[in-house]
């Protein structure tokens, strides 16, 4: 990577949601399962859904439904997710410790996700984490989604920081691309949809086993 972590003048940390900050895969899987059942299709397996998450639901859903089924599948998925999005949310190990460490250092924290913005804010509030975040930005908050550089730049602009001062923590190649497309540092955790080897191959600046490891080694 162009700079060592120790040399970074970090002003903001942007955190992906699913697979990074929380494990919400079971609930997401239930929505795909429901949509498939409503269309009379064989539902995808849990592992298939887990591997597919990251590029936003409109992208992921195309992996499991034919083009002429997409509109109806989205409707069923959204209806079910509206009902159950606060269920099955597991805060991942080290998340609160990382946020505490970042806060102590006076660094802004943001949620930067392709999950719907309103649903994400509901989940963050339900977990008692709202106090940590200067910004929560997700799908439908703008016209853009990760890894479009426009969304990365909007987040930086709203936080009032330069890309060189920001670290994006995620669990997928979408997060790596979202960081690098504007010049942010990309840290990844292998707690989500991709293995450590896959994240290294995708170009992450550093890969960690958990947010706890990031808290202990980068923000201690």
C-alpha cells in the first residue's frame, strides 16, 4: 500500500454494514427464500445468498431470478424485509470496541452501505450505536451505490474529509473498489462474504480477522 497505517492522518472511518459491522445474513436469506417461494421457484441456499451479498439487493437478486421475474421478486423481497429487518441482527465481535477506540481518538465514524439507508438507521438505533456515527449513508439516500465513485465522494464531502484522511472498512471487493476509486485506504475483515485470500487477491490494503483485531492493532 502507498502509506503505512501508522503514517495515516486518519480523520474518518467508514464502515460497511453486512458482514463487517453486523451479521444480518440469516434475515437477508429469509427474504430471498420468501421471494422465491412466492414465485414458485426453488430458493437459493443460505451459502449462495451469503456469497452474493455486497453489491446491493437489486444486483444480488439478478443472480437468483430471471429477467422477467425481477420486478415481482423485488416486490416480495422488499415487503418481507420491511417486516423483519430488525430481526436476526448480530453485532460482530469487536464492533463496539472499534467504535469506542475511534471515538476516543476524535475520529469520525460513518456507516457506508448498500443496505437501504432508512433500514440501516433503524438497525443502528436498535443496537444503541447511533451516538457513534456522524453519518449513515445507504441505498436510496442518493442515486448511487457502491462501488460507484460518486457515492464514495458524497460520503467524504458530507464528513468534510479528504480521501487521504479516510479508511474504509469492509468485507468484499465492492468495498475495496469503493475505497480505491477515490483514494481511500481499504481495510477488510474476513467475517463476511469473502475469505481473507480473496480479499488480498482483490487488492485490500490490509486484511484482518475481525474488527477487534483492527481496534487492537490500528486504533489502540
